[in-house]
């Protein structure tokens, strides 16, 4: 558990695995940059024998004075992905909900579920297979995502848009929430409560959004896929193959790093390996990441 001012923060892990090399995930990132910062790429961030980035798939759970807030719901159990590159994520059977309860919150306790975006690995536990159909996992929660994100994925369901790895995700993870009246598309600046606000950070997807926690002196930024891997702090101009608009994603990332650098703000990414979070410092050439002790 991480204490940040009046907030308690828990990381709820689903799984962790060596996913792909930087050349596969972020093709434009030069090898020279990796070599220059080899000290950052410990075994928790890069598997030496394969050269694959170690990615953690986890949620962040926040306990405020008033609410339980769950950020991003990973992949989910028993979801079926037929694409070869997603074989490691198909038909999972993990102890995710057991870990959630271990942090002090049963599914029924969650007040808000916030999805930074609606890619398959950020909304999977939105639903669970119950009585032969996908139903909301967190029945008492209000599910939130940016209005632009919801509009985008709603609009591409019936046309020729290639949803790629997100094939079937809307029907399984989003539509049941709409039918239950639990999902709300919100705008930039939406406040869940005082000190907990959502900020549009588009580029990775049209409505990708981050969550800002706290006020001056005790702040956290939950960045979703704004930053996939730690070397994007050192080279924010380099973007992943999964980004909808690479140049926009890179500029959003640079602006965000500039805004939080050299402050007390802690950065909580969605996929960094152990210890999973830290803070950003500015350097003569850009930025560097300082992992939490």
C-alpha cells in the first residue's frame, strides 16, 4: 500500500510477462538511447536473455475519504482473443479479484471504475461471465471514460475500421455496461470528487485520459498508456505501434512530463515493471525517471 496524503493506493496485479522488444513495440526508438540508459533497464524492466520489455498488467486502486476508485481493469478472465499475437492474453484464469479483496475492496465496494481508454487490456474486468453472459463485475460502480473514447469505439463497430487487437472488446467489455446504464462518457476536467479529476491526454486513442490525484504537496498522476515503457521518459518523441496518432501521443507525453517534472508528483503508469511507479526529473537533454525506493 502506498500512502499519498489522505489517499491509499494499491496496485492490483493481473499478470506480468516479457512482452516484446523495444524494436517491436517502439520501432523508432534508437538502440543508442537504450545503450545510453542501460542502467535503467534492470531485470524488472527488460529481460536480458530475450531483450523483451517486462510489462505489468495491473489496476490502481485508490481509497479516498469517500470512495473506492479502480483505474483500468486489465484483461479479464475467460476473454477470447483469436489473434496469434494475443495468445498469452486469451482465456486467462487469474486471481485478480482475490488480490482486489486482499487490498480491502470487494467488487461490490467499488464506487467508480475509470478506464483511461478502451483497449482490451484496460477494460477487461469491466465484465465477467455470469450465467452465460458478460455482466458488470462491479455492480455498484459508475464506470467512466472520456466521451470521445466512447464515441470513437461506438462509431467503429459497424463500419470497415480495423479494430485490430480490440476485436470483440466493445461487445464483451463495454456494451453490457451501456445496457445496464452504468457507463458514462465524461469531458475533460471531470471531477470524481474534490482533488480527483480527469484530464484528456489524447493520441494513444482519441479519448485517452489520465487521472490527477490530490492538490499541491501530495499529487499523483495515473497515466494509462501515455507512457508504455520507461524509456519513453528518456525519449518521449518515440511512440508505440498501438498509438492511434503517434505524433499527437508524443506531444501529449512531452507536455505531461514537462508539467510534472521536478515536482512532488508521483507517476503511476499502467505497465511499468517493479517497483511500478516513481517521479520524473528534468535533465539537460530532457527527462529521467526515478523509481520509487
